[in-house]
């Protein structure tokens, strides 16, 4: 990949503000004349969006955790092939609202599946493409769920507080496991304060 390309993933629990921060960062970088691609997971492609509807449908509460993990990986494989690889080859900056770390946190630390198996299937799905930078918005699960309580909640958001607390702990463990690419920001701060910290981190990478 050209050195000028950059792959950034934004991670965190429900209600952490990932989408808002992705859009704000995208506008900031575009003003600086960078070519930016914004995308979300699961989804990001026509096929991936179909898989997303299955994964997040509240009617499918009986979904087996292994089925869930494989569907996320399947969506991600299409996402990498159609979006991430072409953008990075073109020297663009890719900002992804979630990526492999969400599967590590949700399916392993949340669901209790074997972490190595989750890593292995995602390495296969992504052709081992890992973000250059992962920004984690650290927010207590209770606070995040409170933020989204008045919105329509999907299948994952409807999981128990205990599940989401395990996910948060999982993300923090991942940050310790991958310190070279992880940066943690206090997600309890206001939107503009968080954005300022995001910009400082990204500018250093550029």
C-alpha cells in the first residue's frame, strides 16, 4: 500500500459516538485536501448491508454466537474487497466505524467464543489487513445504553448490561494487547472535546 494511505478504525460500546466522530473527522480531513472514505460495519457494501439487516434484526434473538461471528466476518470480507483495499491502493484515508476489534470484543469477550478462532476467521476474511490506527472511545456501558434508550434499538443493543460491560472490558484488554495502534479517548467528554483529541491523534499519524 502507498505510504500516504491511512486506515483508521473507530471502536467503542453502543452510544460511544463513533459515527458522529467519524463524520466530523472526515470533514476535517477533507478541508485539508485529503481523499477520505467513510464506511461503517457491519455493512459498507450492498451485500454487507443485507447481512447487517440479519445481524441486527431484533427478531433473531435465537442466533447462535458462532453464526453471528461468521456473518460478521462474511460482511467484513466483502467490505475489505470492495471498499478498503481499493481505497488504500488509491492512497486514500479510510475511516471505519468498527472493524475487526468489534468482533474480538463482542463475539469473544461478550459472547465467550475463543478469541484465537475469532482472530483467525477475521484474518482470513480481511486478508490480514489491520488498521494503522484504532481510536477507542472509552465509555461505561451503562452510560452508552442510556444515550440510546430513546432510539430504536437493534439486536445487539438489546443485550444485557452485563454483556455490554464485558464488551467494554474486552476493548480495554485489546488496547493493552495492541498498544502500537490503539489510542484511548474518554468518551464521557462532550462531542467537540472528543473531536479535538481525535484530530490531535490523527494529525500525528499524518
